[in-house]
C-alpha cells in the first residue's frame, strides 16, 4: 500500500491571506493530487495543524480548504486519516474541542484522531 503523508497545511495562514490561499490551491491542483493519481496513492495521512488559527475558522478559509483539499478527497474516494494538531484544538490542554473533528468527522472516508491511542498488542501483551 502506498500512502501520502502531509502536515502543517495551516489553512488560513497569514490572517487568511488570499495570496497564500492561491499558492495552496496551485500546490494541490498542480502537484499534490496529480501526484497521488499518477502513483495510485489512495490513502493520505495528515499529521496535524490543518488550520492555522486554533480559536476561529474564517468562512472564506473553510470554503477554500473544502474546495482545494477536502472535496478532491471525497470526490476521488481517498482515505484521509487526520491527527489533531495544536492549531486544530481549541484548548491547549486537551483535544475535547477540535476544528477538524467538528467539521470533517462525519465524512465517511475521513477519520479524525483526536486522542492518543495505545495498543496493548504492540507491546506483546
């Protein structure tokens, strides 16, 4: 199985800068998704910090993130596994309220991990 790993997308960076949004769009449209298609990669792991601002998500930024990242994932049936980063969590001390869980967890091919998980089988239990 081939996977793509991506992190720190920081949608909404530089105070929701339209310049940075356009640069992100070019990257996803011209590089990232064509590469996945060309190499038959169907699973993506996002290592956190999907959004830039931990307290608010700008509506323009949300639309941008959905149009250039989430919609292609849904449309092409990629499996996306998202870890919650510190910029995605409203509280600094826990993952009780996260933007990614609230916005994307109900999408069937997107799994958001907002808690650390330990496997006892991993340690030969």
